[in-house]
């Protein structure tokens, strides 16, 4: 697949699940080198709320992120305007679970993507049940015209190539 010229805004779950599961730095250290390089090139970024969510847990991922070259974007006036646009649709208020303080970064991820014309990269899947009260990042992205993909599509679009070796 050819390279798509875009900037990508990463959701916390993309980094957390990759670190803990399938792209663990023990198994796939090059994945993290590529992310760092993409950060240096400003091809990927995270918003301040995602950064805060990850670094609040003092672990290896937190240490890696603090030392990485992935840009952390703070909200500005145009991001705030994008956030207002998101919340102009009452159903989008359910994007954040205030009772459990979950998904607090979700609206900010979308607002930053709107502001920078970026693609959202998330592990979340679109809720398609008509009677569901849940709202996920992909649902809101579709509603506000922001392109979203999962991290596997992200890897394909950026043409990552993995190699394996047996270490004895």
C-alpha cells in the first residue's frame, strides 16, 4: 500500500495496548523506534490529555513516552472551538464517562484532529447498535467528518516492515 500523506493523532489505547501486548518493546523494539522517528518528523502526535493519562502511571511506557520525540499538543483557541463543535451534538456528551472518569481524553483527541486535519488512530470500534447509549471515538469522528483508523491500518498506511530474528 502506498504511503498516505497525513498527520496522525494517537489515542492512549494505541500506545498502551501495543506496549502491553503485541508490540511489546521486548518483542518488537523497532516499532517504538519507528514511532519515535515519526514523532521527530511531526507525522504523529498526542494531545496533552493522552500524555497525562499515560504518564500518571509510573511505568516503562510512561518513561519511554517522556523520553520520546512524540510531540504533545496543548489545546489552543481553535481546538477549544472544535471541542465546542463536537459537543454541539447532545449525543456526543456520552463520549466521556463522567461517573467512572473514563475516556476523558477522547473529545480532546477528536478536537485536535479536527484542528490539524489529522487522522485519529484508536483501538476503539464504532458502536453500531441503534439502541446503544454508548458513543465511541469512531462514532463522533464520523459525525464531525474526521477520518479514523485502527493501529493496524496505521501500520499498513505508513508501510511499516517488521523483521524477526531468533536470539540464542
